[in-house]
């Protein structure tokens, strides 16, 4: 599956052309299979599609930085490359190479052939500083692959600060010095609907349980009965809300050409070859 980019690609001929920038379509499924079960979760699918696209652009032996890597779920995509990671805390498996703030990384300058940053900018108080740092640690000609949200629930409080438009991302990349290869919507309105349908039952159940737990006496008994009924309804509807409806919306998304409603953006940028190291 290929998504049309909202950006014109930079030239890929001549001395500035590299294996990592020859493709400009955020097309996931070359090296890795993103199956039907994953398509039922358009948020996860769209993120993994960018990661798989990045892996297909990175040549064997290249040095890759996963910035804000968490438990390093993307490591397997880069088995052909040399993978390093950062996060602000060490993970339980002790696989983070640099424990640091992405807004002020301790990684060497002009060191990496490619950088990956998946759904991190929204949790930062100063995302421009992080983009500047990603530019700093890349070698001239290095590639940045990044996803950022446009919509979705408030999460990770009190550390959820921003959502990003296409124009806002473009501005941040260019202020840092990047050439923008592509900024691609992660789906349209139907992928957004699929995201909402899948998450609505648990979202509502959590609120019903909170209301039940806060009640006393007869009110608590009534709310307990209502919660039990809601849980039963969610269980009976699970094949539809978890799989059938999201997968249907996944495949209907091609109808939406405007993509003014989107989960977010998948971005591919490049540090200019002529940039100072």
C-alpha cells in the first residue's frame, strides 16, 4: 500500500543521492509483513508502517539511532543495521545505550546514518529542541524518520503537551535545517474512525467504573448493575469493535482523498549533504 505524500521529494540524483533517500513514498510492506490483525489497530499499523519503511531505506551496516525508544520494540526491524537507542530512563532489559533527555542528548554529533523517532514529540515541552538535536546527531546526508500525532486522546499526563499539523512539522524541520522529503498523513477519516471504535468501549467502561467506585449505598448497587451490563455489552460486541468494524474502516480509507482528519503524520527528512558536521 502506498500513501501519496503531501510534499514534493527532494532530488535523488547526483552526489546528494543515497540509498536512504531514494524512496519518498511511506510504503511499509516491502521487507516486513503487517498482517490483518495489525490492520485492526490503525494507530499501531500506521506507526509500524513508518518503521518498516525506514528499515527498507537504511542500508546494511548503517548506524541507526532510535530516539525515545522505550523497550526498543523497533530493534528487530534493523537487524541488518547497527542499532542504538536513547530514552530518559533505562528500560527493564537494560538495552538503552544513552539514558538522556531527547531535547539534550549525550550522543555524539554527526554520528548516525539515520534516526528514528516514533510518537515522542507530543510528550516534550520543547519539541523544536528535540528536532534540533536529531539534526545534530545525524551525519550530513543522514535521514530522519519520525511520526507525530494530529489527533487522539490525552495520555501520559502531565507530560502530554502537543499535537502537530503538517505545516507545524514542516516548520520545525526546516528551522532545524532539514530538507523535507515527505510528510504523509497516517490515514484519513476512516482510519480515525477505526481508532475511535476500537478504543471507545474501554474508555467508557473506565469512566463507569470510576463513578461506581465513588458511589455508596443503593447508588453503588445501581451503578454496579449498570457496569455489569455495560461489560456484558462490550464483551458481546468485541468481535465487531475490536476487529470487524476497524478492518472495514481500514479498507474504506481510500475514499478519503483530502485527509483533513488524520491520526497524525509519518515524516522523512534529510540532513543536507553539504551541512557542517
